C-alpha cells in the first residue's frame, strides 16, 4: 500500500510543481523490493512462493485458509450491509459480490494439510 501510494505521488510530482518526485519514487522502489524479498525468502515462516506453486500444481486451498478467507469476507461484507450502506442497491451489490467470491473460493478443492 505504501509503495503504491508513493508511486502515485511520485508520478503526480512530475506534473505538480511543489510535489517532489524523486523521494516518492525511491520510497516506492524500496517498498516493492521489500515485498519481493518477503515473497521469495519466506519471511515469518510462510513462503508465499511455495504456496502459490502448490496452488498452481494441484489447484487446491488449505482448509484453514478457506475458513479464514470466508469468515473475513462475510464478516466485513455483513458489516458494510448492516452498518455502512444506506441504499438497498448497494446492500444487494455487496451481498452479490460476497456470494460470488464465496462460490469462487469454494469451487477449489480443499487440501486437508497445510503442506
């Protein structure tokens, strides 16, 4: 997020006279390099590149990941529907998106172990 915001500010700085370009672009490069390092080195015990390789090979998602993803999806979606959106069409759209994403996640095979 910081890298993306810095990139946008850096590009905007090309056209806006008081906004600096170079510091924002350097910060964006540093943030994107850090993300790349995390993805390839397995920072904090989980190697994301190995997980994505496993997903590409057998097209399955670990059971725990499915549970967490669906729980968070529905928790945030229902929060928006109940507490944030006033219009009926926004509520319906949010529920439709949550239902669609849920169907997509559930369409993949479930891997019982986290390996």
